[in-house]
C-alpha cells in the first residue's frame, strides 16, 4: 500500500512539474524536482521508521496468515476449525505475545502478498524459506526442517537409486521436478520420467492406480496426502531440503527478533517438542523418521 501511495505521489508531482515548467521555465522545474526529492526521502524514512511490533502491542490481536489445504501442517477439520502443526505453533506464538490469534486464511498465491499489503502481521503456512521469497519478505529462524522424498508402495523401493528408470509424479509448478530430475541424472538415469499432475490428490491417485511408481513432495505433505496410510512410505534420503519458516514483513527486524526469541523459548521449555510430537512423533498418525533437526539455540 505504501508503494502504491508513493507511485501516486510521483505521478501527480510529475504532472505538476510538466505544467509549471511550461508556464514558468526551467528554474521552477529545478525547484520542484528538489521538492520531490525531499518528499520521497521523508516517505522512505517514514516507511523505515514504522514499527509493526509496537503496533501489534497496542492491539488485542495479532493477525496470522495460516494455510488450510496442506494436512498435517494446516487444514480445516470436520467442524470447520483451523488445525495442524502450523496452527498450533501460531496459537502458541500469539499466547507468548499476550495476544489473541486472528487466523487469516492464505494459500500459496496469497501468503506473500498478504504480508506485503499488511493484511496479516506474520505468516505460518508451510512456507519454504527461498532466495526468491527473501527478496520480498523476511523470515524467522527455521521452525521445521524437512525435505523432498518419494512416496511409494511400502517395501517396493529402499533408496532413490531404485527409481532410476521409474515413473514419478509431481505437482505442477513444484521445484521438486527440477531437483529430482537433476538427482536421477546424477544417479545414472539418462531420461528421468517425471510426470506432472494438477494436485497432490491426483499424484496420489496416479500412484494408487499404478500410473506412476512414486510421487514426490515434502515428507510431511506426502504423509498428509496419503493420510498416513501404512500401505505407503516415504523412500530414501531427502534430495532437496525444505526450511519451513515464519514469514515477516520486510524491514521489521524487531518483530522478526520477537518471533525468534519466542521460538527459542519454546525449544528450551519443550513446548515446541510437544507440538512436534503431537503431529509427527512416533505415536502420531504422521510419524516422521528419526529425531527432528533443531535450529541453533542462541546463548543469553
């Protein structure tokens, strides 16, 4: 919104320059240009001076963008209630800040734009911290490490090498396609057979009907799509890492630090681990193999 206002300021100022320069000559033009430079400098300083953490502190709520279509990370349950690992984390962070969580539905297309336009304060929506996104928004420390693997019928494959010459499904637009193609080439597959489908559900259906031999995505998404069905398992090592992180508006370091401090406290108190075990622990429906990787804990 701020950028849009700056655009209109520039547009109307440029119109003024044109009219006055025609009437009064170059001297007026130079003065107007100087004025606009000052105007933009003040606008920039105002933008940088905005402290979103202070604004949140003055409210009763914190607006948190959460997904609703990626179980077990985030989804709407049968009662119409937001649930999932991301949601539990969002509620915990709001509680630590002494705020009520106003959960705002976002998807892959809106989660970044909602941050940029100020519709939400932070986003917790199974979002991978990538270079491309980091050019537009900022990110917290990683709250969950994961990575892309291949789902297949249990017991049929044991490693990525076993998928050389096999057909693997991928959702259209996923960077898993490029990552898997490169990995299979590296493993000796001269022509990887990676087939695109419109959705995760279609990928799973293709696997169930033997149209493909495997289906690739992040491990937690594979487990969620399959519903934890014991007939299927995520095979082999991670071939492309994922760094699930909390999105924060750009240039809001105080808010980002606050979120990071809360994540640190949750790790030290065991609160994060309790949420993790609820969704991904050994006795959960979506059990992940091994111990979870944890971020570095900052010293006091």
